[in-house]
């Protein structure tokens, strides 16, 4: 039996049914469909389209279906095209004629959109919570880092020394923007489409405001055509998730680079590493590499879904069935990715001495030498040229930069002191910069932001 057997005489071809069914992946919307159906039944009862007795019988059937689904005893039929059809069929089996009324004033178009919005609200909240967990780990490691420092990089070339805490919190602030985006996407998903019907609402006296309120939505739809065709919230969610994946990829890339023998800045705990099937000596950062790889997969979901949306006329089209798998997969990959990244950073061993050795190369203080000259009245462009020529001379002649600085008439011993280990960090003054006082203030601001975001979520 199909939902449209009154219109079509022929039984759908088996291959067509196999091509169109979605129950293999939309079964995870069962809790959301049950919630939406309960609200719809209450709305039908309020509109006196169901008697109190009928509503009670359907409510009992819904409870039974929920138990069967949770226990894994729900028996799916070959004609169950999706989870929404399966639940309605089972309700009708249990509730008889009353169950046959459950779809009154409702289309699968608004039904599916409602369930997906309920899922999206919940999923984005869960992902955002895991982002906060990773941010908390970064904060804790930043506080434990103390006075440790390492080279900061541009173009993957050593640039200036920065505190390790400053570097870790840089990732934390990027993740804070991800939390903002997730919450913002959740806000736009928080609109109930229930009551829009197939595309034009209903002639029956159902109340979309009532069901929206019962489901905890912040608002109900304003336009029924838009309500059933809108998947902006899926595209927005995929963008927020894709950019979060990009940030995890960047963190993973650093773990891969830093844990090499060539860098040696950190070592992954054995519990968060893998070995080689052939090379006994290997300890591989697979989780970090997968963070990179899966980000590409999630970006692909976003690009593919936008391509699906771009040519659709109003209102509902079956193309929109393709909204679920990319969203489900992006959510699943990031929930796990955030968890393993938090575990890796929580147990990561930093080689502080190796970092310090790399950061203490005199050339890393070249900018400080130029700024020291600026403080004495030399235009920056001239100071930049002077110090750049000294660096080049030191490299070409194989002479220590400190010797050339000490011998230069415009520099001397006072300037040479800036090349001492850690001296450059002590000079940083910019708010939000890599100076010790600024990083201490930043840490407090990050802690405050983290607490505020926890309250928002």
C-alpha cells in the first residue's frame, strides 16, 4: 500500500521504489517525527477534527511505536518508503480508523521539513557543545604552558617568537566563531513549517502557532510555499559545519607537522596514535590526517547540496530528499572529530626545549631590532632595510648576527641584548598580541567568553 494508491492504478516498479526510498538513512528522524506527529494530533484535537477519545487512542499508539523503535522491535514493511510513512502505517495498524485520521491537514512536505528542523536544532546544539569541550582543553593546555614559547610562522617560515599559550588560544578563538555560527544557524532553523501542508496550507481550522509552540519553535512559517521548499537552514548548517571542519583540519595539519622528527615540537600520546603494518618504528598521527581528509568530505557536502538547490522552482521537489545524508554525515563526522581532537590535545606532550631552541634563532628578533631603531627616530622602511641587510650579510658570510649588530654604529650592545633568548617576547605591548601581559589578559577574556557561550548553548 502507498500513500497515493487512489490516484495511481499500477503498483510502483520495484526498481523505482528502490531508487526513491529514504528509510535507510531518515530512520534517525524517528524521534523528531514522533514529536511532530504528537503536536499535530493535539492540534487536530484542538480544532475538533479529532475527538478526545481518538486523540487518546492515537497517543497510545504513538507511545507504542516509540517503544518499538527504541527496543529495535519495530517491523518495517516493504512499502515503508521513509520513516514518516512507516510510523503512520504502524499508528494506523494500532489505532484503526482513528489512526487513519492522523495525516489530516498535513503533507509529508511539511511533516518532513518539521522533523528535519527539529533534528537540526538538536544536532547543532550537540556539535556546539563539543566545540566548547575542545575549547576548554585548549584553555587548560594554554594555562599549563606557562612561559613556553615557539616560533610563530608565516608562509611556514619562522617569523617571530610567540608564547605556546598564545598559539593554542588562537585556535580557541577561531572555534569561538564556529560556536557563533552554529548558534546563528540554529536560530534560523528554529521556525516551524507544520501547517503549511503540501504547499498552500489547509482549508481545515488547524493552528500552526499552536503546534509551533508545542514543539518549542521560536516562530512559525510566514509563507507556506517557502516553508516546504526552504532548505536554507540545511545549507547554512553545512557551511557552519564545513568551516568548523576546516578549523579542525588546520589543527590536524599542525599536529602532523609538529610531530615529525624534523620539527619535533610535540608527541602524540600512544592512545591517540597508530602504528604501521610494515614499519615497526612508526608512530602515526592518523587522527590528525583524518581531520584534514574529512574536512574535504564535508566541504563536498556543502558544495553538492548548494548545487542541488540552485535550479529548483517553488515549492517542494523530490530533489530535497538529498538534504539529509550530507547533513547527517557532516554532523556525525564532526561530533567524532571534535571528541578525538580534544583527546589528542588533552594528552599531547610538548617538547618545550625543542620549541625554545627553534624560536631563539637571532633572526627571529629582526623585527624587534627594526622597531628599536624606530624608537630612536629612524623611519621604519629604512630600519627594515638596514636589519634585512645585516641578516643577509650574516647568512652569506657565516657570521653570527649578534656580532654584526654589536659592531654596527647605529646598533651596538644595547641592540644586541634584543637577540637574547626570550627578550623579544618581553617587549610585546599590543593588546591581543604575544606579550606576556597581553596573553594573560587574553586568557581571562577567553575564559569569560567560554563561560558565556556555555550559557548560550
